[in-house]
C-alpha cells in the first residue's frame, strides 16, 4: 500500500517529537520556561526589566566558560581550574592596565596567559599522560596563587588611561538595552555550535570522547586535539574574566572561587555526559540559565540562599540519572 504525503509528514513530525523528547537539553529548556512562568506569577519583581537584565547578564559569565568546558567534557576530560584561571586572567588585565598600558595590551596579556595555562594543562594530560582531574586541580591552586602574587593580594580597581573603555566593554550595552556580555555570549555560542557541528575539529572531539582508541586507529590526532581543547577551555575562562572585570570595575583574588562547580553543573545539566562523547553548545547555555534562575529565585521567594548548592547538586544528580535511564532503555 502506497504511503501518502500526509502519512510521510506525520512520520516526520513523530520522529522530530521523539528526537526532542529524548534530549535532556529539551527538558531543561522546558524547566527554564516553566520556572520563568512560575516566578512571573509568584513574584512581582522577577519579570521586571531590571531583574531580567541582571539575570541575563549574570549567567553569561558561567555560560561563556561552560562553552569551553563542554568541549573538554565531550572528549571525556574535565577542567577544574577555570575559576582560578578567570581570576588570574582578570588580575593580569587589571595589573597591566593599572601600570599604564592600553586596554588592547591588557586583553592580549590576559588571553595570552589563559592560552599558556591551557597549553600546560593539555600537554601534561595528552603527552605526559597525567589524569585531567589531577592536572587541573593542581592548576586551580597554582593560578589562584599567581593571581595573589601579581596583585600582592590587594584589590585592583584603577585601570589606567583606558579605565572607562574597560567598564564600557563589560558593563555597557550596544542596542535595545541588551548587555554587552549577552552579545558576546550569543556570538561565542554560535561559533562553538558551528565548530562542533560543521568542522573536522568538532568531529574529532566527538570521536575522542566516543572511543579514544578507535579515534587513534582512524588517524585522529588525539594528542594535538586534547591540547587544543584545554587551551579553548582556558581561553573561555580568560574571555569571561575580561568581561567580568569590566562589569565589576574591580578585581579581587577571590574572584571566581567555586565557579568550576557552577560551570561543570551547567554543562552536565545541559546534557553533556561526563563519560564523554555527548554535549552541545546550546545545552551549556540552557544549563547555565537554569542555574542563574535558581539563584535569582531563591532571593525573590525569600528562601535562604544557602539552599542554592542543594538545588544545583540535586539537578546534577537528576541530570546524570536521566542519562543513565536513557542508556538502560536503549538496546545493547
């Protein structure tokens, strides 16, 4: 019996619906939408322009780093140093500009520092064979210490002749009242999504996370890709550090403390698999958005802010459990 056009369309719609509902990112996005709808009715302040401006701006820092972390996690690795790298890069930027150098020199020094740290992490992991957890945990302590040394453990809030340019870079807005950090996040998300989906580098990243031994046998330059991946992760932390410095207008040595947990949580909640091989740029953004909405809602609903960690930890467990159940349901 011939299949009609209506049957074909119905099958495609059913396949699309099945594909969507099988994706963790879809359900997290639904959770974000439902949370926003609930808070809009439950409070008078969530849906205000000022609060929405703050929410969208605040989660961009975690989201930007989560983009780099997603690529690392897809390869089956982990980067625990991103919070300290953000602090060190912010401090390098601040100290350089405070010494009288231009914003261009400060940003170059900051991002260059990030790339060097990422290269060190990548070489130790890919070529020396050290576990990513150990290497990046050690770098977490080293980078934080270097930030203290660079500033003599003081607050830097004067950024030389280009002080106002830096504040405008991180704290201003281009058009329609959209904060600059949000624009940067959108651009970086599109770039990351394109690289993962449409480039050879992206295919190699997924191949390494799916089966590293098979990737080696098929000619994938695994070691070089791993070094590049950790450099991208550190670079994303450096970019976030530059933006956050301009937003805050000051840098302290406790900046970014504990941020690695939020970033890893955002990637895992957004659908990345800690075992490797799975993850998307959009998932990282959605996961970061949910974390920020949780943080924001606690204050608006009058809930003790100390519950934030419990909520985030619960979402991580649920996200991993969701992936586990999905894998069990699939035929071996």
